């Protein structure tokens, strides 16, 4: 089942499926490039370490911890991975 | 951008330190350069570049500590500055400092530096953390894959730095033919086509780097090449997008990571079982939605308590010292009015800088550096992010706002942690509205003393509500969209005292070289006005404002002096009326209006000067006008309201 990252509960493992990109953009928005540069790429398996419903989401990606604001997290589409 | 001094650079060597944030660049920089460094600014940009000099075998070596970044794109000013520095200043060697315990992600950045074609040496720093995690790295293999020297270092223990330095000097003296690790076949083919097309031209960077940047649609580099090359680029990019089904920028990021992943797999070995990560346990408490805020509040309260207790103690002490010198100075055989001018005009300015500002800022910076070094600042940004988004900025902006309680000037410098100019301007405006220690002195000395502490708290509360609404307003009407938070969460670390002291010292030095002349000069101007007996004219000109605020003109006049230094308002009030029993001068309602208006009516000159330095004259003037008009409107409304109570 697909959902956006801001809705994933803590301690779940998910796979990045896609990014929500506004229709009228020619280039992908800067913050998505930045996310990708930090390792949040399609197909990447990430661990959601912290998501309390308010404030940023903390994830573990490529061995580093990243805090992502809720607004940006809601642009990342993920899919739960069964261990 | 080259300072035009390329020639004078010839006899010296320039070594630049580059890498992600928190990898240990600054520690290495300090270990290499010892005590003597300066903070410079890249022309036109407000990113700090620290420089230090070493003498070795008659060679003068300039070491430059570049800002911490994750990529060489144009996401933040720091990235632009770093790549411009490497491309235009052409350091003899770039030391890329890598966090060995996060090799995979650090390689992503390292690969981009290698692409530039500059001579590179890799410092595999924080090697102790890698070993603690139970891993080791095959150095020889990594060296042969990257074709540059790689040195293991533990900067905080000064391990490996001597070797790093020696191999850097060696690298500087030998010739270096870059050999790039290769990406996937489809993309390599197209990079090569572009490189070929670029061959008739001459550039500062390697053609490979330029070709990749062009594929990434990097605007700065697109400007450098002729149209037909851009057409070719468009065609090649389109082909790649069709093959991969992704935007070209994403493809390149993926390729880099794929390469980084291949390299990591070849050199990284598991040795022992991983030990537990305490950071995560600590974060369960410190980032907890309830306890986290509880601790944050405790820590902030503790900080303010220490800063104000220690600050007022130090301030009294230094002030007393100067006071005890004054009679000696006044008994000198000099012209009376000259003596008065020298003391009140010049020395008093110094007293203000060192007796009033320094005592509050020094302990503040000390604690801030402690929090920074421990890793807690990132947690503060995490906790406050949700709230800060309401006013259009993200969690990282909370720190400069806290800094503002000490003094607004360094807080505006502190907004440099934000990536975008829009965020920096919003954060700076809000910072100037936060009551600095000088304004707190006024609220305590006037409102709390004559109306009672409740009213002082009320003024603070009013100010915070005001700040919140200004934030809402700016977020709504300033051009551009708010930036979301994307922040690496560093591990917690045991702060190293030596490093904290160093950081504090560097910050203080920068602040004082900037602010002291401004404070002293504006103090002298004020004294000049008094000596030239120009006050009555000024008093006349503030009459309309006095009317709006419902204050006596002479009391309103003190606000003019407050623009020089906020605490001067109270001092001048006492001077003009020859009493410090302010209840004789102002009614309780007037005291309240006066207290509120001094909080917000204008940034002081040092703050305005800092705004100008960071954002340009236009923005500085606009902010000043904006705050002045707003405060007159609000002060006027408050005055009217109070009449009916
Ligand atoms: N354990 C360990 N910590 C280090 C090492 N080098 C630096 N640090 C710590 O890493 C943190 C970041 O260092 P800093 O030099 O400020 O990083 P910069 O952002 O790259 O300039 C500081 O808390 C240092 O004390 C190292 O080799 N081992
Ligand atoms: Mg640093």
C-alpha cells in the first residue's frame, strides 16, 4: 500500500516509491534534488525512526539520520516493506 | 572574485578543507593552524570562510576552512561559495575531510570534488567512530580506486594529522593526472561526447566536471558555453531521460550513489559486532514530544539564568573598573571640554562594548558552542520546526532567535545557518524584535522597577505575540515559498573544552572587530550633538512622535539615542531629567508605552550595520523603516487604549 512518508508510523521500514512533483514544474523542485542528494532516492529502503505526528520525521537512510520537515515528507511516496 | 592577487599567491601554498558538515574540518583546521586564523567573507556572499597561516620550511601555507556542504549544486550559498573557491582561487590541494563512519554518503561529495580535477587528498576522519561501529576500511584499495592519497585521522586526538599534512605537501609538489572512477556506460558515453564538443574551448575546470554540470542543467555553467553545446546537451539529456525514465538531475545523483555504493562495497569490511548506538536512546528522551520540550525549556531557562547572572556580575565589575579610572583621568591637566569629550564620547563607547555587551555575549557564546559541539543544537531545530513553520521559517532559525536575547548583531550573523535568503531575512527581522540584553535592562530598570514585575512580563508577552504576527505577515507577503527542513542529525558527542573555547573566541573576535568601532563612533556623535547644543532642535523634531505616543517630547528624544544603543534610552532619561526616579517623569501608563516602544521601534545602529553587511543597504533601510512605522502605529494604539482604561 502506498502512503506518504509523513503518515508512516515510527519504527517501520519503507521503500521510496516516488516523489510528488507539482505538475507545472519543468525541473524537479530543489528540495527533491536535495533529498536525493542526501540519499533519499527511488527504491531506497529507509527506516522511520521517529514520527510523533507533529514536527519533523526522523529517518535512517544510508547509515545516517536525517530530519525531514512534515511538508517535505508529505511529498515522498513510500511503500511498506515486509521483513 | 579572485582578489586580483593571483601573483602574490604564487610563493605561498593554499590548502582548502572541504567536506560535509560535522565531519571534523574545523578541528583539523585548528590543529593545523594553531592559533592564528581570521574569518573572511567570500565577496558578495555571506558565508564564512576561515583562513589561517602556517610557516613551514620557509613556505607560507594558507589553510582555508570551507563551509560544510553535501553537494556542489546551487542549493545554498555555501555550496556556491565552496565551488567558486575551488574553481576560481584554485587551491594547490583540496583536503576532502570524510566521516569514515558514513563513508557511503561522504563519497557522494568526494566524487564531485574529484570531478573538478583539483589535486585532492582524503582525510578519513572520525576513524575511531568507524572502529567503534565494528568496521574497517581498506586504505590501499580506496587509494587505488580514487587515485588520490587517503589518510586515516582522528582529529580530536591529533592522530594522523601529521601524515595528512605531509602527504598534502607532497601532493602539492607532484604532478597529478586525474583518473576518475567511472559511472554507468550510457552516461559515460554521453559525458565523453560533451567533453569532446568542449575540447576547442578553455575553462577553469576539468571538461568532465563541466560536462556533468551541464547535464545537471546548472545555470552558472550554462552561461559559460556556446548555444550549440547546450543544444547537444539537451539532446543527450533527453536520451538519458528516455533510457532511465527519470529526470536528468535524478539520474546523475543515482549514478553517483551507485558508484559510491560500489566503492564502499569494495573497501568497507565488517570486523566485529556493532555496539549499540546511544544517540538513539538519548533522542528517545530529548526528542520526546513532551519530555523533549520540557528539557528544552529547562536548558533555555538555565542558559538565560547563567547568562544574566554572570553577565550582570561581569558588567558591574567592568563598569566599576572604568568608573574608578574616571577621577584619575579627569584630574589630568587638559582642557575641560576636551576631557569630557574624550571620556563621555570615546571611552564611554568602549565601556559600552566591553562593559555592557561583552559580559552577556561571552557566556552566551560559550554555552552556545557547548550545545553545538554536543550535537544538541540540531535537536533544538528538530523540536521547534513545527512551530517555526507557522512563521515561514524552519527549525534551524530558532537558534539565531535565541541568540538574539543576548544581542541582535551576532544573531543576524547566525541566520547564516539557513539555506535561503528569504528565510534569512525573515529570521533576521524577527531577531531584531527579540529583546536583547540591553532592552531587558530597560524593561527591568523601568517597567519592572516602577510598575511591578507583572507588567514587565506583560511587555515580554506582548512582544512575543507581536513577533509571531510579524512572522505570519512576512511569510504571507514576502515573495517566495518557505523552505522545508532537511537536516542531518549528528551524533551526540562529549564536547571538547579546547574546541568550545576556540569557537567562542573566534565568534567574539568577529563580533568585536565589527561592532566596537560602530558603538564608539555613534557614541562620539551623540556626545558631539550634546556639546554643540543641538538637542533643542532635535527635541522639536520628535514632537509629532511624542504626540502619537503620548509621551513628553524630552522623553521621546531619548529614543533617538536608543537607536545608537538601546540602554542609552534609560541613561539619557536620567540625564535629561536629572533624576532616576522615573515615576516623577512619566505616568504609569507612559512608562508602559515607553517600555513597549523601546522593545521594537528600531534596530540599533550596530544591528542596522550588520543587516546592511548581510543583505545590502536597501534591505537594511526597508527593515528599519518597517519597524519604525509599525512601532509608531502600535505605540499610538496602545496609547489610545490606555487612555480609556
Ligand atoms: N570521535 C571523533 N570526533 C571528532 C573527530 N573529529 C572531529 N570530531 C568531532 O566532530 C564534531 C564536528 O567537528 P567540526 O570540526 O566542527 O566539524 P565541521 O563541521 O566539519 O567543521 C565536533 O564535535 C568534533 O569534536 C574524530 O576524529 N573523532
Ligand atoms: Mg566547521
